[in-house]
C-alpha cells in the first residue's frame, strides 16, 4: 500500500460509522426489538435490505456478533411465503416524513411492497465462513431459502431463469440512465431528471395500485418488466452460496443440488440472452419482447462476480472495458456509467443517483470477482484506488470518479465495505 493515504485512519473512520449508525429500540410493530446499522442517520434512518447485507459483511471486521445481529434484525420481516421487503420502517413516529422523502409503497405500515438485490445469501455465507456458527446457520438459512424460492415463483413468469423487476429502485439503482426509456426520461434535461423520476414513479404506482394483492400479476401488466444483469448476477451468486450453505447445514443433498442447478441455469441464461459478442458486454432485457437496453453501465460488467463465467467473456469484460481508461478505468473506478455515455454525470449535476459517480458496493463485488478469475493485480489496484478515494473524502455515499470528491449522504454505512478490502489485501496488519 502506498503512503498517499493513512489507511489506519480510513479503517478507523469506517468502524466509527458502523458503530455510530446503530439504531435500536422496541418497535410498535408487534413489540419487536430492533438493532441494526442504518445507512445514514440524517438521510436514511431506516433499515434497507441490501444495505444491511453489506453492513453485515463490513461488521465482520469489527464484531461477528454484530454481523449476525444485522441479519437477524432484517429477517424479522421475512413473510411466510418467503417475501422479504426492501425497507423496514421500525420507528413509527418517522413514517410520515419517510413517505414524503422516499418514493415507496407500503405493504404494511412497517415495511414496503418491493424487493432489492438478493445479497442476503452472500452475506449469510460470509458470516458463516467467518464464525462457523452452526446454530446461527440453522436459524437464518430457512428464511433465506424461502426468499430465493419466492423470487423464482413471483419474479420469473417466463421461466427463463432470470428474475425481473417491477420498478427501478428494486435494483437499488434508482435513476440509472439505462431505465430512461421506460421511465420517460430520454428527453428530460439533466437538471430536471430527479423531479421527473419522482413523477414517473407515481405513474408506476398508479398502474400497480389495483393489483397489489396479486403480486404475480404485476409483471404481466408489462409496465416496467426489467431483467437486470446486476440483479441476476447477484441472484446466481446467491443461489451458488445457498448450495454450499445447505451442505454445511447438513440438509439433504438434493436440496443443495437444487440451488446449485438453478445457479448454473441463471448463468447460462445470462450468457445466452444478455451477452453481446460484438460489444463484449452484457445488456439488460426489458419488456415481454426482451429488448436489449444498450446503455453501458457498470452492470454490463457484473457477471464478473460469478466464478464460473465463460473465460472468453471474462477476458473481454476486463481487458476491453473495465481497464479501458475511456470507459471505466478512471482515476477512481468503477463509475456507475461508462464515461463514453451521453448520460454520464460524474459531477452529480442531475442530483439523480447512479448516473456516473463511483460507489463502494460494486467495487466490493467486482474486487472479489477479479480475484476469483485470476486478476489479482487488477483487484489490488481497484482496492488501492478505493481506499485512496475514501481517504480523500471520507465515508460518503458516492464519489466523483475523476476527483474523488464525495457526494450524497455523509457517514454512509456500506462505504465501510472498504474494511473488507483492507483485510483481504492484508493492509491492516
């Protein structure tokens, strides 16, 4: 590690945020005790699904018991049919403000009706590998398995092994320009995108409102039917993790084989339906016609996180795109949109997220994907630049990929994933 950044200070700042962002109490929701790390006390005081999964991974660098608690708190929202919501609103007195601040629809006064990327299985895997706590595994594995079965049952209506989203924020990438066409944002000026997105989210909510009691019907409306490469890469990775966890738990071999077989099928569908041999990237699919969304974002590279991805595809993704200094290999990679795209907004001028700046959670996933595929030097360089970026601007929500300037929320929780990179590189010893 270079001396350009005080790595001890970066790690200390990450630990400070993970410990300082804890929310705890007794909820009016059935008198349940909650204790979790919120994304940001000022901007995001509630519990978000994939944020908590990332927080659990980061917390392993502090206290494995806190990592377990993060997932236990999240899983209190698991429903009998397997559904787990993307957002838990534990504090009733803050609900009114939340409904004004966020474009959400509640399925219950205390949780939303939508999902987020299924990072849960990866988080459970990482916590179990760190602790070997068999009792914890037997506690959290059943609801995790039910959630992945719910995704298959309700989000794969065409049975092509790729799960679909019903609105942009289910990917967590709320305003990504790849959604602009379906969200009627193609001709909106940069400064008007954030407001236009809110308006068009209300349009989606209006279309879905009469059918919320029948979630299997929502994709059939074909209002927003999106098979996202990043989400399905995380889904495939999670299915593979579940196979290994079933074996560790002593479940019947057929149950482990079910999830591993499904993981292979998801990857095969990504390679067959989303890979563009001419461009050397993966494209999202939308609508029943499965049109390709030709906007180059970091998600076009995301199958790198799957260990068994075709080697030819790995080479092209890394050599032609990730390491391309005109697209993704900027001073502080990985930008959420390729620098060659007209919609690229590195300075956050649009005030809309995921349109150019760099975030920690893609870097975390791609880092481990690079290592799995033998690109250890590239992974180390990515980790180095990530640490330098945080050393420069602190624990911000996202960062300018050219200057490293921080934007969005301060003291942002999943930016603490830098602890995992520091530990993996052995820089904290």
